[in-house]
């Protein structure tokens, strides 16, 4: 089992940036593909980005030009850099071991002026 703890959320103005972090503990982090999801108010959870154990990344179309997912296996951490944030990016963002039911508790991101 892997325990995941997200951090880095908060309130940001439109056009601003945030970097989310997801610290993992437990089994060998580097062997897992990791993902970021989000759930906006009144909407279903959606995949934001994922990264394989080897660092290959995949993004949702609406975010690939603004968001960057990365990982530091030495620190057991995966990151989501979010730039040019829009009000519609407001959501709870969750870290996930891709393809499993291992989730973090989520971190709130609010984009508002």
C-alpha cells in the first residue's frame, strides 16, 4: 500500500500559477505510474495528467499547454505545475497511483479574483 499526501493548493488569481506536490510513502514509489485528477463542483472527477515510472507524460487536452507533471523518485514525490490558471480550474486535486484505488486526501485549488 502507498500513502499519498497532497499539498500546495490555495487561492490564486486568474493567470497565476501553483505547484502541487504529492508525497508518497510505503512501497517502492519509483515503480508506479502516478496521476493527478481533479473534481470541480458539480462535475465528475477527471484525469488531469499522468506520468509513468520512466517519466513519460500524458495530459488532458484542455491542460496540456498549461500544466506540467513531473516526479522526483529520490524524494518519492510527484508534482503538478499549473500555469495560466483559469476560474474553471477551480477544483479539488487528487494524487493517485495510476490504475489503482490508492488516493490522496485532495488539495483545494481556487482560481478567483
